C-alpha cells in the first residue's frame, strides 16, 4: 500500500462543500486511475490518466472533476455532491495503461451529509 | 445482464479445503482476466491474471479460463483462515487500450478453523 498513498483517509462533507482528494504514487508509473466502491456494488472505474492526459471519463457526473498535474499526482475535486456519492474512492496506478497489474491506494472513505 | 457476475456468497469452507470462486462475463471480446483479493477495510490487491484458455497455477492458487463458456474461476487449495477476504473478478475488454477493468460484485470467502 505504501506505493500509492491517498489523503485524506476519511472525509465528511456537506452537499454544498468543495473538497479535494489527493493521490500520489511512488512507483514511477505512467497511468493513474480513480475508482468508486459503493456498498453492495461493483468497483467502478471513473477516470483514467496516461502521462497526465485523461484517456477515459466513464460517464461520471461533472460534480467530480479530476486533475493530473504530473504522472505522480492525481486529484479528485468534489463539489455539490449528493448523499449517494458516499463511497470509498480508490486511486490506482500502473506502469502503463496496458499493464496487467494495477496497484491500489488505501482509499478515501467519503461521507456526504 | 451484469457485465461481470460472480457466484453469490458468502462462501464458507473449512481450513484445508479447496475454495472455488466463479465468474462469468458477457463481453466475448474480453481478453484479460484478473482476480483481486480485498481484505476488510483494505484496498484490492492482484493475486492472479490469466489471458489464455486453460489453467494457470501460482502456489495454492489456480485460475481457470474458458473463453468459449465466458467463464473464469479461481481455486484456492489448502485454504487458510488468512485467505478470508472478498475476491473480486475483473475483466479487461479487448476493445480498449487504456486499462479499463470491469469488476464483479465480489464473493466473500470465510475459511473457518
């Protein structure tokens, strides 16, 4: 888990708040991902970045805004979220988007009140 | 129809037994198949991947793939209490180059002493 770190680990926010999730990978990888894991639902891909370029936006609402300033850092900016957005948000990285193994961070447990 | 479907759990096996986890997928163009293990409160970690029909063995784990039946399974021999976790099946479509994984809902495995 130390290869991919995420902060904060827990976040409680109101529906009118703006917050950001941060992910950092120390593995020298070129691809980074955001996933959402909700209770009793499959892990769901949200965004994919390859060399800081977004290559996939998996029909995610605009209240989620990703940012990838360099290949080691990935952010997920949150604004005007809904209670149903409460979930575990996982960041992952891989050497390239074609690599078999993706390494996951520990996740941010988000609660929207 | 769910894109990736896993046998509904939870699955409980005695220590030393073989645990069998099953997964079916709907996209015939899928090319790579993955098994992740997720301990409670932790992030997923890759334990095996397979892309050719047949069996692939790694220690106590064997992945089996049958593309004609669109079926992939994971066998865990000599199950240990430490194998107790949620097992996630994931599939990569052949039509994408950006590493998109589609996950099943997971099967909870409990190995009791």
